[in-house]
C-alpha cells in the first residue's frame, strides 16, 4: 500500500495538534474520504497567524 504525502502544511498542522493545539488561528482544515484508500485533506491559511503557525 502506498502512502503519499504531498502537503507540508498538513504535516505541520498535525504536529501542532499533537502538541495540544486543537484550534489554530488562521488555519482552516477539512478532510474528505473519496473511498477506503483515498483521503483528501485541505488546509487553508487565512491570515498571518496561520502562516506563522505552519512555518
């Protein structure tokens, strides 16, 4: 099984969440399952706080 990761913003958001930050100002995230093998994650940076958080 392949595990493709193509978005550094998703990975950074996950690291922040693992460290206890559930809501991050300036970041909107959604996940959608296409089927049992494909999941699409979308991260939208909405302000400077979000940009700083994922650097």
